[in-house]
C-alpha cells in the first residue's frame, strides 16, 4: 500500500485536475449534460489506455536502449522541472483548438489528463515502486480527474477561477520539488554505482 501512495502523489501533482478544470469548462460550456458525461468517460478511458500502453512500451524501450534508472531519473527530473517551471511562469494554462467530436480523447484525455509530465513520471515511478502500484496509481488519478470534471460546476462555484489557478500553481511548485528530488536520487544512484565498480563502497 505504501508503494501505491508513493506512486500516487507525483502522478496526482502531474495530472493537476484542478488546474485543467477551467479549460474543461470552457470546452464543454455550451454542451448538454449527456454530451459532457460522454466526453468525461471517453477522456478517462483514453487517458488510462495511453498511460498504461506507454508504461509497457516505454519500459521495453529503456531496456533495449540500455538506459538505467539513474539516467532516466536525471533526464526525466530535468524535463519535469522545465515543464513545471513553464507552467509556474505562465498566467494560465494554454487553451487549445478542439473538435467537439474528439474532445474526450483529444485534448482532454491526451494531453491534458495524460501529458508529458505524467508520461515521464510513470516511467520514473515504475522501476521504483513496481508495475502494479504504478498502474493502480494511474487508474486512481484518472478516475479522480474524471470525477473532478463531473463535479466541475460546483467545484468552480466553490473555489472560483482564481482559486483554481492558485491551486494549479501550488501543484506546479510541488512538481518542481519532486523533479529536483528525482534528479538528486539519480545522482546518488550513479555515485553508488561508481563506488561499486571502483570498489570504494
């Protein structure tokens, strides 16, 4: 259970359901409730499938290329830091042109729920906490994002657009801290591997 929560938290921060909630509302503002519910279900299914498939393919790809966990921790942590820094320095997350017929899959499922930060995070988390815990954390976060969308109207009414943006910035700050932690762990792993090879451990 501890491994699940350790994998869950970085993914929860990376998904940032509250941060993308204003965009969801802007996309679906003029649609009927049934249409919105279908879009939410489609976005959740798409996000979960893409994340799990990427986890499987990405792990195999790392093994084929000979990339170690330490290598990916440093590179992935740097990428997450850049993504979080970019979001922190922008006033609001960028809107995207959308086609109502594919709204659930794109852009809501991918790249809003499952974007570069989430895809990078799951490849970093799987070697540390295992496939089962990582997949469970993915599914849980996708369901939370779907539930957040489902309850979008009362949530925005409660916290307001400004509140959603503030929570999003806090999430971006946490993601930046997690990214630094990943880089630090990657460096420590390389140092330990070097000590083992040179016999200085």
